[in-house]
């Protein structure tokens, strides 16, 4: 019962705010079809991984993202529009949602433009279609209704599977879930440092009250970067 109440409370927190990766595992090579199987009946080849790397330089340090363009092409293309047009320069991390159950740290960090200077919304890409789930380090789009996401995003401090799409659910919000599209490859210590910053006890409306960072942490720049060196 406690788990159900906590899960409902978490969903309420997430849906109430304009929101925002674990990268899907590389697809296994397909085996040759059994004798008698036709080309038409052979399962489609999995998409090869296609990575785009972005460095978010903040006043607290740098966070490097690995964006999964192959499996979440629309969401990644939308995020890169903000990066390439430098709209994220001067944006902020402004919300740290702390969950008081489970292994710590538990919660997420939210940043973006807060509705200012945004582009048209991006179509919703659910985790049931992309295979990218909400594990610790995942980056995901913030939104109101599915298909309303623009420039705000979240980074998971912990695994939060309740943000994944639940196709069998009677709740349309749970069915849609949130659109994850990559993960942090370096700088989780920076994410944690920002998440641990002081929060205002009075700022924020509704369930967001007490979750707003004070002061906010500035995103100085967001730029594409080369892949990290292979160890």
C-alpha cells in the first residue's frame, strides 16, 4: 500500500510541472532465419546505435550527455535545435525533486528555459517505442500533456521506472510516460552537486513548493562535443 501511495504521489509531482538516460543496449546481431522463413517474415533489423554528444557547461561544472539519435530521433533533433541555436546558453537548472524513500540519492534534477524563447513542441516518443528507460543518469523531456515538450528536461538521480510508458495502464498519463532520449556519460558528480544545492521553502506552486533551487544554477553553454576517448 505504501508503495502505491508513493508511486501515485510521484506521478502527481511529475505531471504537475513542465518537465524532463539510460541508453538502450546495443542491438544483438540477427541470426539467419530458420529454414523456410521468408525475407518478408524475418524480423526487422534493429537500428544501429547513433550517438550525439553534448556538453552542458554549468557554473557548477560540466555534464556530458550521450544522446541516442537512432532510437529517439525526434526528441534528440529537438534538443539539438536548442543546442545549435545556443538557446540553452544562459538557461538554468531550477528544480531538484528529492524523494524521501528508497536508496539515496533518489529524485531528479530539472532544467531548461521555463517556457521562454522556445520552439514548437516535439511529438512524444514513449519509452515503449524507444527502449530508453528512466535509469539513474537518464535525460528525459519535461512536459505537461504528451506532445507538449519543448525545452525543459530532467536528469534522473536514481532509477524511476514510474516515468516509463505503461501501455497496459488505464491511466493515459501512465500509458504515455515521459520521453527519455539519452544519458549522462560524465559529470554525474556535477548533477549530484546541483541537486544538493539549497532549495527555497516558499518558491514553487502546488506540489513543486519547496523543490525550487535558490539560487538557480546557470547553464553557461551547451555545445556538441566529440565522443569521449575509449578507455
